[in-house]
C-alpha cells in the first residue's frame, strides 16, 4: 500500500512539473492603420498622382480620393506607392518593405481601361511585392484602377483571386488615358 501512495505522489509531481504553460505571451502583429495611400506615376516628362486619404482612420469623416492629371496614351510610367499612418506619424511603407515576404500589392484594371501593369520589385524569395511597378498605357480610355495590399498572401500566386491573406487596404481610382 505504501508503494501505491508513493507512486501516486510521484506521478502527481511529474504531471505538475510538465505544464506547457510557459507564461510567454504570443506575439501580436496588429493590422496597421493606413490613412494615406499615394501612387505616383512618372513617365519622365509627366507625373500623375493618385491619392487616398482618410485622416481619421475608421472615424466618421469620409475618405478623400483624388487623381491629379490624366495619363498619356502609349506611355510607360514608373509607379511607386507610399503608405502612411498620419494619425501616429508612421511610414507604413517601411514596414511593408521590411516584411516584404508577408505583403503583396495587386493591381486590378477595370474593363475599358487600356493599361497594363508589371511588378518592378521582389521579396527575398523573388516573389513580387508591388511597391514599385511599371504601368503602360495604350489607346485613349477611362476606367477603374484598383490597388489592393494583401497581408500574408500565398506566394507565389496567380493573382488576387488565389492569393489568400487579409486585405490591409483596397482603393479604386477612376483614371483617364488621353
């Protein structure tokens, strides 16, 4: 009987000391607030800026979407994207660059708009990021151009439909090619 008591006591001590609760909190990677998305399109002789601003974040004030200028037909533009959190004074572009393997921009060209896009940057594995891109126009047209930033997409992927992940920001601009 003494053996049984000692065996029971020993097993209790073993189970009590083998807890997998190490009191280390899980790392939280909160979604960043993006108040401003600025897309600059530079042909070398012409600059067009597309901008989304929502300075109160998810507050009651509406976002402002502006397009300064029109795109020229049959022209190649170097595109760059800057992301800001103006509430906190943070440049979110830097975080996307540092975590490039966890982010990807997608460009969706609406029907009727005669433009194409190509990535001009990549993460450490050679997969596209999209902060830098090439936009090429052809004939005169107008339509929607949407920029979508996905966090933790599947890489590589076949586009937005198969990327998975979570959308950090998605903005549609009405643009004109003349």
